[in-house]
C-alpha cells in the first residue's frame, strides 16, 4: 500500500488531497498545526 504524508491537511487543499489519496486506497498520514480546528469529515 503506498503511503503519503500531507501537511496542512485539516482544511483547504491539504484536506482535498487527503480525500483524493484515501479514495484511491493510499495510506494517508495527515498533519496540521491546529488539531482543534481540524475538519472531522474524513
């Protein structure tokens, strides 16, 4: 299984890339500066 590390993954482009990679079957390691402001839609 391929793996990708994304920064800024709680919203915007980073969040969008997270969804794309997850839907394609990748393992996603997502990081953000503000965990309290993270989007829970993943």
